């Protein structure tokens, strides 16, 4: 930002490390007409300094995000299905966890843990299996991560209330059922 000193930049880097953000939008500052900053401040930070600082911010952010994603390996996450994975639309789905993280998982028939989610056949034997669709909540066990995504194994189609209740499917019985 205008007038930012090297010391202030280093404080920002320190803050990134201390807080451990898992998402950030970073860009080099540029004046925008009709803004308070444009009318009030002079853009006195040279472009090469802005670019160096931005690179340092991005590098620091990337160093810290891996820990956040890695810490979710082995956990069950509630994922809202957003659609097919563009790289494998026939076999993979992508969604967002309730923490806002991108999660990729296999598109396979799953047990439906809430009878209200059975759709046209609510009287079917329960639990019934079906493929998840856009808008479904899926319980996913996280198996691996990158610095920007999580990858997991879908366990069941569920609901917000079912996932957060004591009836959550964290026991081995559910996993043996899924394997059938």
C-alpha cells in the first residue's frame, strides 16, 4: 500500500505465519480512480518493490497453508457437492467443505443416511444407495492434501443435522457397509 515501509511489510509476513490463514487474496496495490486512496495518497512504492513483496507474501502463504490442509487428513468432513471434476467428469465430484476448502472425491453410489434424502422412493429399504448430485451433502474421509485442495473417500450422503448429530457415521460399521 502507499507508504508501506519494509518494516511494515515484514510485520505482514510475520502475521501471515502467526495466524496461518488457509485462504487469501493477494495482489500488488494499484491506484483506482474515484477512490479515497486515489484522492488522498501518492503511490510511492516502486513497482519492482511491490512485485518482490507480493512474491514474498505468496511464498509465505504457501508455506503455511500446507499445515492447515495436512491437519485434515484422516478427518471426516461435510462436503457440499458443487459438480463434476472437470478433469474427470465421469468419475469424480468436487465440493466445498464447511470450512470452505475444495474437496475432490470419487463419484460412486453411497448410502443415504437420512430418509428425507431418498427423493422419489422414501419407502425403500433404508439406507438406500444412490449417486450424489449437486446440492447434496456428502460425508468424506480426507485421505490426502495439496496446498489448495483436499482429496478423500466419500462415505455417505447425509444432511447438516445428521452429520453434526451424535449419530454421525464415524464408526467402522458404516465403512464395512459402504464396501458392500
